[in-house]
C-alpha cells in the first residue's frame, strides 16, 4: 500500500470516528441511531446487500472466500468503514477487479477493528477477499465426538450481539439492515443451512441461499454438519442430526399451530418458512431467532413438550426483533421484552391460560432472584452501555421486566385495545430498526395521549429509565404451582420425601418444588429426595441445573460425578453460569470449578467462555 494512501485513510478514519449521526426517530436512508458498538459510518457509506462466496474447511477450521458488498453512498467522498474482528483481509477490489486501498485499524478488545476502504468515485460495490482465523469467535467448530451421532464434524455460527464481524466483514450494527445471498461449499457428506431461503445446490455442489428481506447483521447465520430434515407442515420443519431429528420433530410438532396463533394475534408471518435446527449441546443459548431457521439447543427436548415455550419465544421474534429491531444494544428490551410478552400470548393461545400463568409466575420469581444479586445499573431497561460490551447488559431484565411493562400497559388499557396498538406498531415499523424513544413516542401518540386518566397510572419513566422492579406486576395465581406449594409445605412439616406427591409434575413444577424447598435442604435431605425421585440422573437439563446448584450449595456428594459430566457436556450459558458461580463461593469449590473448566473450556462456544473466563479469572495462574 502506498504511503500517501495509508496517511489519507488514517485521516479519513479519524474524521469518521467523530462524525456519527445521533439518534433520529426514524431509521431512514441517512439517519441512524448512534451505535457505540460499531465502527461503521452508515450515514456516509452504507452496505445494503452482501453476496457471500465461501468454502468451509473442517480440517483447518477456516471459512475462506469473498464478500461482495453493494453500497448506498450519501457522501460520495467518504470511505467505506466496516467492522472486522479475527479476520485475515487478503485484498479489496472494485467490482471490476481493480484494487482498492484499505487499512485495518488498531484492534479494540471488544469491538475489533475498523476496516476503512478508499472507494473510487463510481463504486456502487466492492469485493473483500478474506478468511477466518482462530480468533473468529462467532464460529464453533466441533469434532465428531462432540456431536450426537459422533460421525461427522459440525460447525455453527452465533452472531448476536456483535460477533458477525468475526466471520463476515460488514457493518455489524443492528441499525444497518441488509439483504444477502450466499454460495457455500462444504466437505462431501455435510449439509449447509442458513438463515435464508434455500435454493438448493449448484453444479459444483455448493449450497445456495437468498434473503430478500432486510435484516440486521447479527441474524446472518450458518450451520454445517450431518443433518436430516423432517417436515411438520408445508412451511415448518426440523433439521437435526439423524439420531435426534425424529424426537425433535415430535417435541416440536405444534410449531405450525404456534405460527397460526401468532398470526391471529399480530399479523402475517412474513418470512416464508419457519424451520428449526437442533444443534449440538455446546450451543450457548436456548435458541436464536435467525430468520427462516431458528437455532435451538437440544436441552429443550424434555420429551413432554414442557419446554416448547422456547419455540414460541423464537417464533415471536419473527415480529419483535427480526421484523422490528432494536437500533442499538441499549434498546435490547425492545427485542426481548416484546418477545417474552408475545411468547406468553402464543403459549396461552396454544396450551391454555394456566400454562402461560405458570410460566410467567416462574419468570417473575427468577427475575427477582437475579435482580437481588445485580448492580442497580443492570435493572434499567433503557440500559447505559457506554464503555461496555453489549453482552455485559445481558440478563433477565430486558426479557422479563420488559414484558412486565407491556403487561402493565395491557392491564391498564385492556388487551383488545393494546393489541391494536401492537399490530399497528409492527406494521408501521416493519423491516426497520428503532430506538426506545421511537417506541415511547408511538405509545404516547397511539394510546397514552388518548386516555389521560389511565395514562396517569403508568409511570413510564420509572419502568424504562429507573432501576428496580415496580410493584405493579400483572401476576395471576397458578393452580399448577399452588399444588406444588402444598407439597412444599408438606415437606417442611414432615421432612419426608416419600410423602411428596409429584405424580405428573412437569419441568416448571419440579423447578418450583426444588426452589421452594431449598432453604430446608441439607446433604441428608437431598439424599432422601434423590432416593425418592432420582434427580441426579434426570435427563431434563432445566431440573438438573437447579438440582446440581443445590447439590453444590449443600455439599451433596451423590451428585458430584453428574455435576462434572453436566459442566463438560453442556455449553448453554444459562446453565453453566449459576453452577460455576455456586462452586466459586467456597475455596474448595473454586478449585474444583477451575479443574473442571480447564478440561471443559475448549468445548464451549466463545460466548460461554467469555462469561466463565471473567467469572473464574481465566487464565489460571499456577497455584492460584
């Protein structure tokens, strides 16, 4: 690269970094909310479409190829600024093949680097040739023995919040929406799926995909492995490893009913297909709402449909999150609070009001426990993430407190009235990225300003901008949990596990029983529970997580081997974080946690590793 070009690019990058547009109440073609977690300057030069031509190499654990980026250029003199992290940029050209000068800026630990590209005056697109590296944290490469069938290696991506920049050079901000297409070559015998319409394979065997709806970058997703497919309906089906797919299809057979229920609530499903892929157990989340193809953990395959609210949740994201997206990560509650609210409505429609009430009661109980251990800044819905990674603000607050706010609005103004407002919200802002200010202005215009008497009973500022949980919670009694409460009292009165009637209990009732009995347990009592119910050997991961946490707390040695197996085999962060936290509370527990983590760490996705690294202080010093 010529010295003059390098100096010019450096100066342009410096100018760009101080001239970002601030929040606007519309996400129009040239106005964007300030995103502290992206180097991009979309108001000056913006990516509108990404065409990927990639090859997956399972042996070297790399993806290599090119990304052709189509551009909108409001400022023809501006460079194009992309987000990259853990990528080796090999060359940049115009669409005509001629070289373009570029510079990769100094890396930030959380945000990666700015890739600044000097454009020619006529450029309406550029081509970036690149490859991933061992620092591409969106990618998890699994050896065959880490899969269910243990026959073929596996790869999946996880882009949320800001990890897509680790496998695609683009503007990695939820405020920048793109369409995309992809051509992906994989080793023989492996199938590739993506968060897009599947177009089959070309003459060279490459898999082809197309997403014609504009989506935020974190929703570009890929998986590759030994996969089988089973249809549920004309538009819904299940992908999974061959040994898993039939059981997963049975567990999720109500998916089409959920889609129909969701459409009756808030308008048509706009993404064509709704499929799910059940990934290996190292997947760090319960699910990820990638359009057309929800990524799901196998830990929800309980065998009794007691955990299918995950499907309702990820489906609901097809409206709240995918259709209407948080413009920045401090607005995350607009994605998740709306989705938990919508999930509850779907579950009520498909499985009845009692099921929804039971799950909501437990969600509120979990939130209160979590908030009691948090710093106050984490309680705020419109969270301040300046100087922080988006993942630092991840908790139950944007999910459950966000939904509680919407339930409060519903309780005040009535469901029918609020439903009309939400339907209009989704329609008016379809395929847009929005801020908290945008929603509050809409809520005021469409609802609050039209009924001053009721509006006075809704302290919006307290809900959105203040810590804590307002007392005005819409939590109705649950007969299913009241039955459990009676058994908890029976246990406390008799200390006889044999007297507990748990016949027909589902996951949520077991969780409530264990949490309710927790303060009366010790190692001996846990032995009685275990002898009566076989909880150490349960295959239900939700129940196992609570049981194993209590086993650590009460030093119940009968669960020691199961704990180590669980922490080694399961990569879902929701389960691992509380177990490692509980171990950390005693010196001997901390040493045990470090020993297990040293063996298991390589099996976890980077998102999980980052959380546990910080929790336990990885890397460990010898003797420390």
